[in-house]
C-alpha cells in the first residue's frame, strides 16, 4: 500500500484554470492557465509568477524543449508558443488554419512535435520556428497527447479513432487500434519499462503499448473515473489523474492500481508531472496545484 501526503497550493488567479504542468530546466514548475491565457511558474516552496499571453489563446500542454526553453500549444489561437526561463515569449502560427494544436513534446531530433486535433495532423516545429505537418491516414481521429518513445519515434493518442499512433522521424505513421471499443485515449507517456502508457478516459482504464504494438489494458477501481493524464514517477510506477473521480492514482508494471482522493472536491485534476523536488504535481483546473509526495 502506497502512503502519500497531498498538499494544495492556491494559484493567485483562482479562475485562471491551471491545466498542464511540467518541470523546467530551471528547477521550477511551469504550467498553463487555459482560461486566462497565461503561463505560470512556481518554484516548490516559493510563490507563483505568471506571464500574460493573448487572454483568449487557450494555452494547453507545455513541455521542456532541447533549447532550454518551455514550449506550449495555444489551442484556440492556432499557435505554438515558446517561453524562456526568463519569461520571453515567442509565438509561431501553425500553417494549417484552425488546427487546434493540443499535445506537444520534445522529440529525439531536437525539435518539438505537436498534435493538430481538428485537422488529423502531427506537426513538427524546430527550435527556430520552422513547421512541418504530416497527415494521418485516419480522418476525424482527434490526435491528442504526444510523447517521445524509447524507439526514436513519437507516440500519440487518437482520441476519436480509438487508437494509438506512432510517427517516425521520416513522417511514416503506424496506427494501433485500442482493443476496448470507445475507450477514447487521451494522455500518454513513456514508462520505465520501455513501453508507452496511456489513459482511456471513456473506459476508465489504463493502457500499455509496447513498441511492437501489443496493447494490454488494466481496469481502474472506478470505471467512471475519466482518467486524463499520465506520467512516470521515480518509484517505477506510472501516475495518473482521474478527472471525474477527483483522484490521483498509480499503476505498477504488473497492473496493480492504487488511487488517492484529492483534498478539495471537484477540483478537476488534469496534467501531472514529476516535479523538481521528487514529488508528483498535478494541475487542478479549480485554481490549485497539488503536490503528491510518496511517504512510504
């Protein structure tokens, strides 16, 4: 049985909507504030600062790049943003209009890769801002989260197509259907076991896919939990958020699942990351960041 302690940290603008969170190269937590159009920064144990973007741009996922900056998607503004650790912001328009960029992650080639939810495309942006887009072989797929795999490729969820996709550095795409019908995968992350782990928001399951495409699924205690995001901890487990269940959970390599209630009801947990202090941190859309420390 995992024992955890959970502390909640209030964001000054409670209505800003903390959505995704990642650890930056400066030892700080960086997070998106989807409702107010801001990027926030917090050093554990210190206060929060934020940087204002276009208020209506809808910043969603954020990830550290190979260039020492943070990169994020602007879902409603059709842009990819870059912010230095000093707060300098640059924005790049996605060539395909109204593409709905959502997921973003650093690739093994030094570029950032992102998903175009509304246009069935995977995008690649260099640190100089040059964008290339690759069409998926499926229409209406709603590609969502994306992550680098251990095989030198990018792996992504196809929420509406109920599949996991793989794109090589040459743009070649492979599609792996999820066994459970209507599972609607969203978050995905590489695990310490050499596989990719993903969450099935509509089926209440956690999925594991090996680089050969073999998928295993694990049921959560609450099938209506609506798991949203997943990340690797430093304890050999994958940690995930349950948006509807108001919980965070952990799954071991053998599929053993444990879940933990968040202190504030209906806090809407979304993104989750391993923080610079060794604890897990999750963004709560209600206006909080929660720190989850494993105590034994």
